[in-house]
């Protein structure tokens, strides 16, 4: 994610703000559609793999179910988008086709398997190498035509091949077999994982909805200043999500033994989150000017102020991570869905309140308000569903 931030000034200076806008829009849609194709399997399948342990048949069944589920969702999305493209006579078909590798990646992404068998370093180092390769391609290539299309391919193609390699590694090392899908199981997974998928995309919706409100009420310079904060918040969200996913297998093992073991482990992680978030907040507050200069290559006082207002948001965001794990470990998917509805309503209300007065600085409070609201809603829900009860 940090490397992606550094590509912003490269693309805008070399190809212009319009090309960057096309890349930003299409890749944002690609990652959203990729999350839909994933269909919550990165959350729900980890616990299943941990419990199945070394049972080759059960692991093959889990791997196959995830593969077929993702394939069905991908086919549905492809059909819908194709119909929309044909009926609207959309002119930029090839631009949208260029994000196909990013979406296809989620069909073969074995992230949940590697995390479950504690091969997280494969993902971490692999992503660094692949993101680095994409960054170098963008940095050293000079594109004379179809810039946005080629830039999207620079991001998506290496990612697709890397995940194909990882899938083949998992299949071969664990001696897995692709089992024909069971229609009943597939229907059940489609129903159950819908709630997890909605919850998994709520973070992206929080940011997208607010950006829509900002774009409709403020000029491009203010939108650009907040855009830097949006990218930073997204990077922080991904780091916390990656750490939470990394500890999930251990959490599932402890929860499988006893809930009290998980709760003890949970309290230690909360302390770690608190210390790390406070240190990050101090850094964001006192080095806001330098961060803006590093990302955009120019000074922007409004963006610096927005980053200072952002400084407390990571604390609320990180402290909420274990609440989400509580719901996943207890398989309380309906509860997660209900929480997501409340968060979505809060997002719309806060977005409207902060953008309706047309005061520039007010929009900088959004990350703090929305993340603290999410923490409050989840904390109340954990108590309501008695997820910490023995």
C-alpha cells in the first residue's frame, strides 16, 4: 500500500490528472468487485482449515467449495456487467477489461489457506515483491497511448500470476484434489457468506460514500486534499486487517480449546493495538506536513490539517479489530450483518452532517467520527450477543 501511494505523483506528473483519475476509479471498482468475488471466504474458511488440520479429504473439500463459490459469484458479476455494457453502449470497454486480472486473482487467491497453515511469510514477502514489480514497471515505462489500460495491467497481471503460483503450491504441497460441487452446500454458502461479504465491504463503502458527499459539495482541491487522507486511512485499515488475519488461526485454535483462552489472548492483543496506535497517532500529528510533502511532492496546509485530525482514528479502528474476530469465531454472521446495517446508516448520517455546512475543515473530522461510531456499535453488539460469555 505504501508503494501505491508513491505511484500517485509519478502517474499525475507523467500522464496527467485525468489518467490518474481513470486508474483510481477503475482499480477502486476492481478491488470492490474482487472483494465480492472473494465472498467472505477469507474470513469464514480460515477457521474451517484450522479445525480440519491435516485431513486431506476435508481440506480438499474446503478448497473446492471456496473455488466453486468464487467462480459462481464471478460468473454472476461478469454476466451483469456484460449486460450493462451492451445495453448502455459504453465506450470504454477495454479500460474496464484491463481490471479483469485483479478480479480474477480472487478466484485463485489461497490467502485463507496459507494463513491457516501459518505460511503468512509467503503472502507478506510475495506481496512486497509483486507490488515492487508493479511500481518499477510504472516508474520505468513510458506509455504513449492507452495509458490507463496499461497501468491497470501493470498492477493486475503480476498479481494474478503470483496467486496462481501460490494456489498450485498449496494444491501440490497438501495433496489436494478439486471435488465436484455439492449444489446444496453451495446454496448454503451463498446464503451464509452474503452477510460476511456485506460486512467485509462496509469499510470500503464507508470511504466511498463519504467521498461521494465531498465530491458533490466541495471543489476539486478540497477533494484532492481529503483524497490523501483517504489513501492513508485505507493503508492503515489494510495493515490492521493483515495483522488481524495473521492472528486469526491462533485465535481459532484457542477458541476451539476454550473461550477463556481466547479472551486472555485477546486482552494482550488489545494492549498491543493501543500502544501501536498511540505511537502512530503521535507520528501522524507531528509529521503531517512531511507526510503530505512525501506523498504529493508539494505543500498543502489543508491536507496537513486533515492528517492531524486523522491521528486518533487508528486507535478506534485497531481496538475494533478484535470485536470483528469475536463475531467470526462465534460464527455470529447474522449479528455481523445487523451491525453493518447500523454502520451504513451512521456513514450516511455523518457524511451528510459534515458536508452540508460547506465548512472545509469539517470533513477532516470524518475518520474520527466514523471509526469511533463503529467501535461503539460493535462494542454494544458484542455485549448484546453475549460473545464473551463462557
